[in-house]
């Protein structure tokens, strides 16, 4: 595998990095030269597989158990990354809860859980990261194509939570720009993962909603994240990696 070296000497934290987009992002950042920490809740074995794959690329890596629904653990993952790897330059807020269903089906505990992970946890991790980052720091958040187009019922809670991250990203860009720290958000469309397989029962309808007529790959999302990790003059922006879902 080719190493680009564009992030040599950098340290990255990818939350929810044990599988899917998170794992692909961790590997891409390592391929580009970064040392990488990944968080997980239940997927310890998968997270350790990512650590081994990063190590095989010649980079340092660590897997940290951290539940982003817990306020202390969400921020604490940043501190633990800096302690383990000697600092923090790139935060990828990838962790999220995708709870879908009819509006009337959601309980208060459902709402609290989704907002705790998708909004509060991301805010607290970003707050902790900004306190440690110097010029050149990058905060990259994974949103969803449903912030730009909701194609059907069932996504109210999820779309609401992810839409909050758009405002947060723009505000972070303004607040941190003078320090040379950027903040951007990436909106994946239907991506082939174990949670939403490209050959699953609902895949045909999802693919048909895109202009390209197919699911994306986790590597395609990771490539955009890696670009933003190295981009100095891009901030406060939204990037759709959705195959034209919002076109």
C-alpha cells in the first residue's frame, strides 16, 4: 500500500474507529503518516485489528474504550490520546447513533441517547481537542446526507442530531480560525458497511436515490477526510460524499 506521508508527525483520534468509515479513516490517516488512536465501546477485537493494521504501516496506534454517551469519556478520549501518543493534531468525530423509526416510536430515553452521542459527545470531544491543538489542528466531523435531503419518513431524530453538527462546525471555524485550526463536516450518503450493506434488503432503493446509482465505499469517505486533515485553507465547509444524493 502506497504511503503518501502528508501527515508525517501528526497524531489523529478517530472516534468510533473500530469498523466501517471510522476504521477506513484510521487506516487512511496512518497511510498518510499519522499516528492514530481509535475509540470503541463493544468492538474491542475489531479495534485491536485496526491497531495492528496501523502498526503494519509503520505508525503508532492505540485502541481506547470510550462511550461518547458519557460526558467524561467523550472528552477523556482526547486526553488519553494525547497522553498515549504525545499530542493531538486531528480529531475525526466519526462516532454516531443511527436510530431510525416513526416519530411516535421514540421515547425520551431514545432522544437523550441520540443527542448524547451525536451532539453532546461530539461537542465535548471538539472542545477538549481545541484546548490541546496548536496551529494546524483539524476538527473533522462525520455528518450525513440526511442533513441536506431527507428522502422519506423515519429520520427525524437522526437528521435533527446530525444537523446540529453543521451549525457547530461553522461556529468552530469562526471561533478557532484565528488560531489556525480548521473545522469541516463530511456528509456520507449510502455507504457499504456492515450496518448498511450495499447488498442489503433496502440497498436498491437507497442506491436509486443517488445520481451515480450505487453505494459509496468507506475508502471514498476516508479519502475526503484525509484531504481535509491536510488542507490549511478550507474551514467551515460541508462536503457531500453521497453519489449525488442531494443533487
